[in-house]
């Protein structure tokens, strides 16, 4: 409800009046909205920072580091018996013959 003393059926529209009382009311409402926006912004900023921290903690365990290939035991190749007295040496598919895997 407006404190403006001008009657509602006069030439001005409530909220668009430039009298001192209407301007003070609008300024007061804007200040309240500004406070609410600042609070909302701070809350969003805190949530954003929490997400960044979570990402840094959660994915730290997935940093890629070299490890000895568990399939070929770091040799880069794997051998298998093809015929009774023939050994076939093939490149390891897991490490692509390098002997290390990243993970």
C-alpha cells in the first residue's frame, strides 16, 4: 500500500509517481531487493566453490600415473605356446608393447 497522498484516480499512477513519498518507497524496495540479491549471490558463490573443491578432491585419485603393465608384467610382449614346442611372442595389447599403462 502506498503512502502517497495523491488520490488513486488522479493523473498519476501509483508506483510511477515522482513525489517524494513514492520515490522513497521505491528506493526502500530496491534496497531490500539488493540485499536479497547479495545474499543469493553469496550463497551461489559458496555452492560454486564447494563444487570446485569437490572436483579437486574427487578426481585427485584419478590422476594419470605410469604403472607397470599387469598383463605382460612390464615386458611389452606376451608369449604363448602355439604348438607343442613352439612359443609365439606377441605384442601386449594392453600397453601396446610399451610395458607401462597410464592410470
